[in-house]
C-alpha cells in the first residue's frame, strides 16, 4: 500500500485524477465488487494487459486500491487488488469544488450510472415486473426543491438500511442475495428544447492530461496503450 493518507474527500485531487478516465471508472466499480488481478480484469474488459496494468498501478499509487492476495499462475505471481473505502461527498465538499472539478466528477458519475444501467438492461435487469425506470420533469419553487432533495436523501438512507437488514438475514444463506442497482438523480434540469450553454460541453475535460480524458469529455478520444508496466 502506498505510504500516503487515504482519500476521504471528493475534493482530493487524487480522486479527481482517478475518475478522469473511463477505464479507471470501470476498474473501481469492478474492484468494489470483488478482488481481481490485472490479468483477470484485462480479460473481462477485452483490453490489453499493459493498458489495464497501467491503470491499476495508477489507482494503487493514488491510494485507492490495496493488495489483498497473490497467486502463482503459469510460473508468475498474480497480484489481486480491491478498492479501499471510497470518499463520500457532502454538501459542503461539493460546494467547495470549482466548476471544472464538478464537471469532471459529474462526467465520471454519469458515465458509471449509464454503463451500469445499460449493461444490466442488456442482461435482462429490467425484466422483473416490479423493476423501476422513470424519468420525470417537474416545475418546483424553492420550497418544493428543498422538499424533494430531502426526500431523496431519506430514500437513499432507507435503501442502505434495507441492504444492511438483507445482509443480516442472508448470513445463513449468502446465495440468497441478488445484485440490485439504484441510480437516483435530482438536478436543475435543462429542457430538451433549450440549447446547451456555451462552454459547458467541454468543461468536463478540465485540466486533465490528454491520456486522462475519457470519451465523454473529449469526443475525439481514442485509447492509446500506455507503456507496459511490470504488474500482473
């Protein structure tokens, strides 16, 4: 584990760098679920081992991954990593971010939410009769906005409590748990008939380096393999 303080706040520059590339967003999501090695991750993502090893090394050096085990495979030592605790944003920390950092973070979060929903939909994730998929446009005053955001926070807190209760019941039967995705967004909306404000479409790229910009931040992006590193 790199000898540095853990990332605990979304305002940490290391966090913003970590989520500034679409592959790193996916790697963090995958390593949240279970430990894996660059070899395993490369096979699942269909990417060259050198590319995945580079991004795993970047996340590890930033303090966002920990080495949890090693295995011998075909005469080589395979290293398995898992995420450390992710930083949680607060209203204060979000407000403290500058506009460019907010756009970079939003790009990463929206990319993850979109990828999560699309992959799950392709696998039949919305086939259940009680699955929910709604998109509503509302007109609210300041009081209504405050009420809605408050209820959204209550819902997310309740969802986390439901998960904890389910985990307790599943101790005797771990296989009874199923993966459930929840994406909740409450935002000041831009009507579909309105034009995007000048400068906002490219703000998500911020001051990221060319190799760190994802496809959502730069429509002309093409993934170039970084130099291979000794990491398996």
